[in-house]
């Protein structure tokens, strides 16, 4: 019986740490009159790398028709030490979406 409990506990702790590793990337949605942009924001260089991965994954799925076509995803780098307020963050998301080719 003890043999089965130990792997279950180790697996549960492993899954808990995986979930906490992705919790540092924030996401914001900007509505542009029927078209939406999801901005994944990273506050550290590692978070920004994860935000880029999430945005790239979203875009790949969107191009494969697995995600809605009216929603675009971008990554925003906030690791430079300058905190953006809501208006500046919205402008950065829109600017990144416009700069990104379809």
C-alpha cells in the first residue's frame, strides 16, 4: 500500500508546482469593436518568455482554426522595470497587435 501512496503524493506536488509556474503571466483582453486582442504580460524576463510562448501557441491554434478568428494574441514585455497603468497597457497591446502581421 505504501508503494502506491508515495508516487501519488510526488505526482500531486509536481502538478501543483507546474500550475504555479504559469500563474505569473497576466492576460488582458482589449475589445476593438468586434475584434479582440489578448495581451499576455510578463513582468520578468522569464515571465515574458512564457508570455511569448502563450501568445505563439494561441496564434498557432488560431491559424489552425482551433481558436476564434476574431481574437489575436500578443506578448507584452513589462520586465524593463516600468509599470504601465491600464491606459498605457491597453495602448501597448493595441500597438503590438497592429505591428504584428496577420
